[in-house]
């Protein structure tokens, strides 16, 4: 092919990592095994770069069922560009399917397993480059973490979002619509026929869920971080444009191998700041805070979540996407996509670092040049009609969360600036769900769900069930929820998560009692428990020590090693385990 890159094992300008496993007399046994794979045909193939395709194809995840096909597209493009592709797989968890039961406890921990497994395969086989194929929830950040550990030239092309569904009235729907429908059906606000029709049509195609949930949040953020191509976050999973992204990504990866451009060259403190800028402009999932912190940890970057509020203060909310509006990711794509949003932020000035290099070999600024807003109802202009002048996420501090907590402010009704209510306390998500189903939750209350943090859960499960039920019952403006667990990107309402320290780690949330007043202040970004210090000290004396819930297997090890949400819920490393 005319656009193929030329590689030569004897060239002075290319030192291939894979030579460790395939060059020299002593590697003859390894070469025999490589021939046995069928990917290498002759000695000339041995001279070519070996490229890993880290695929997250899992048939029970609708966002991943098409990745087997996309991997084949990537393989052909890599061969056309002069490389030898080798595909391997990671595990994956579908958060929507795992929601509300034991399975959800495995979701966040799966991020660490994904990072560990990818690191293992990439490092053990000395690949020259890695083509990452993520899509949903914890797979994307897990792969980014692995790329930073290995620091081998890498490109990310996700699987893309699904189309929005339609409800019986012809209104666009996403997965969050279905979760909220559960609350509406239980409350008698929806008929059985309406409920069943919605169930069968809410998720009509493969791809990540159609709203600005965790998967699509991370897949859009990768664009501005510079590790994915423009339109990675919005081009539909079923589109030919998605396949073009795969082909282009493979070509760029081969260039990066030749030029030795590595993830740590691209993911800098400025890149993470810019990721949070875009997150604010698009009202992304609260989970992005956890994942950006974990990415910073792997990159060796000192990143404090308190700095996120400084970003929120200066970044307007430009594109409100489901579940916070009726617009799906396809609508954002047709309105100009993430490149148009980034271009608008560059036009604003003073919020991005647009001259950073990216996987395209161009800067962020160059990548989005000429990409204008097509529909200014879906993507708004910063100086005309932003949804709000400040971003869609906030970090709340106070005596209930000394180390911080997170709220998707863009998912709260604009009329709510502060909320004060009486605590009703539950030591598990299931207890809270039972109370909601029994109609024991009323306007003016603050549900406190604790012992569901990284250690206490264990696994820091998402609380989409309770938040959706509350919204579906029509109490989205009248009931707040505070937890040391976390929320799905599909959650909305007055929902504060990631309370740190968590209850299992002796956090103040363990001391809350029924009837205590709690104030959530979105303007001043505070959350206060209205109980004096003397009373809290007395309660602390009577507090029973946390007893781990799981004693065997991976989750037992996870709860022993995991750190707090405010540090990304990463696992302890040598510095923590062997301080001396």
C-alpha cells in the first residue's frame, strides 16, 4: 500500500521491543512458537513490529459484542501499515446487568484486574505497540492504567455508543429511562404494557449506553487527553465512521511506534486538567473523578481532587446530555461532536492547553480546527447561552466528608441550590431499596447509605437503583441521597457519592443517626452534618469496629488493599505496603 510504513530490523532509527523475543540464536525456540500462532509466516515477518490488540470483547456486554469484528478491522489495518497483529482479551463487567446485587461489587475492582491482565500480556511478550479496544465502564480506565504502566506506544479506539431507544410515545430513551421506569411502574405511574414495551426498546443496538454515562464520559475524555482520535466518543458503534476510526487509529499507532511516542508523553498534568474541563462542559459521570485520579496515580502525577472545583468554577456547562436532558450521544455527534465542544472551549480561552500533542501527530488545537457547532441547542456557545456558567461536577467538603465527596451538579434540578433534610440511615444499599419499595421514604429526607465504599462494600457499588427509584417516584427534587458508594453516570438528582473517608475507614458518615440534619450546598460546594463535635466524639467512642464482609477470593484481597475514593480507589503499592 502506498501509505504503508516501512520497517527494517537493522535500521538505526527503530529499536523494536519485540526483538527481545524473536532475535538471536537463543530465541529460536520462541520463533518456533511464533510460527505456530499462524500470525508470522516467514523470517521477514519476524523483522516487523509486533502489535498487541488488547480487546475487551465480551458477549454479555452489549457495548462489546461487536468488538470481535472491530478487532479484525484493526488487524488488517495494522498489516497494511507494516505490522504483525496479535489479539488478546481482557475481562469486563456490564454495570447495567450487574446493578443492584452482588455483581456490582465486582465492577470497580474489575478495573484493577483489567489493568493487571493487560500489563501482564504486554510486558511478558515485549510488544512494540498496543491497539486498545475498550468501550464500557471500567474497561476504558483499566486499559489506560495499563498503558501508563507499560508505557509502550498506544492508541485507543472505543466501540462507540448505541442509538437511543424509543418509548411508547415515541420519545427517545436510554438505559436510565428503564431504571427510572422501575420506580414509575412500582408507584403506579406506568402501565404494565408501557413498561414491557419500554423494556424491549430502550437499548436497540450494540454499543455503550446512549447517554453521558461512565462509558461515554471516559470515551469522550480520551479525545481531549490526546490518546484517542476525534469523534471517538460520539461516532455510533454501528456506523462505518467507527470502522474508519479503527483504520486511522491503526495507521497512527504504526507511526507512533516508528517515532517512539508513548502514553506518558501524552498524558500529562495538563492533559488530565483538560479532561476535567471537557467533563465539566459535558456534565460527565461522577465516576470520571475516580478514574482520572487512578490514571494520575499510574502516570506518577500528583493530582488532587480539590483542584477539580477550581476547574468547575471557570468552565461553563455547554452540552447537557441524557440522563440530564433528552439528547443522546448520537445527537451530540450530529451537532458537531466533541471536536466542536473542544473548539468552543479553545475559543473561550484560558481553560484548555490546546497545544499538547496527540496520537494523531497533531495538537489538540489542530485536531479540532474547523469543527464548528452545527446545532447550538444541543451544544451551546460559552458566550451566548450556556446551561450554567460553571461545570457539571462539584467536589463537596465539610464535616461529613472531610476528604471530599462528588455530585453531578448538572443532574440536579436547576431550582435546587441548597438542600437541608433529615437523615434516614441505612448500612447497605439493599436496606435502602427495601425502604423505598415499602414507601418509607418521604420528601425532606436525606438517605444516607454507608458501608458501601471501596473497602466497606467491598467494591464501591453504584446506587443507580435507589436514585432511579426516587426519580421515578417523582421525588427527584425532594429527597437527597448521600453515600460512600458511588453512582452510575445514569443517576441524577441530589445524589452525593464518594464520601471520604468511608464508613469502613472510620469516616464521619459512620456516625450519622436518623433525624440528624444534613445540608448540601451546591453554591459553596459544602456538605454539613448539623451535629456538634462533642456529640460526634461521644458517638465515635461507641462505634463498633468494621468487620469485612468477604473473607475469601479476589474481593477479600481487594478490600484489604484498596485505598480511599479521594485517591481514586487504587490498590496499595510498595510505598504503602513496605514503607520502610
